[in-house]
C-alpha cells in the first residue's frame, strides 16, 4: 500500500509542475516575449521537476553521479531519445560495475 506522505508529495510535485507551466502564461499573457524568453518558459516545469528529483541521485552513490555526468554530456550533444537511451544504459552498467 502507498503511504500517505508519498501520495501527498506526489500531488505537491504535480501541482508545482503544473502551476509553473500555467502561471507563466497567465502572468505574461499580455506581453510579447522574445524567442529566448519563450524557450526559457518551456523548460521551467522540467527544471522544477529535476530540482525535486536530483537530490536523491546526488547522495552517496558514485554510479549515479557518473551516470548523471554522462547524461549531461549526452544531453548537450544529442536529442531526447538518444539521451534517454544513453542515460539508462550508463546508469545500468555503472550500477552493475560499481555496486
């Protein structure tokens, strides 16, 4: 059974992500945005989600830390699908080797 604090945390994370998406458009609806500002508005919800998830991976597991670095490098060079594949493969291999 799922614990109540877990459900509450999931709901708060979902609400925060949704609100960052909606509030940006509501607050800026009467302004014209540059392309750069639009791009920033598109990535804000993902940044919020990552800021919630990232501390789990940055604790004390060297395999996860190295996998995050590999993922960041892949994300700067490839599109989403190859980046996800590289991140999953690197995390699996590093956990197999280092843990």
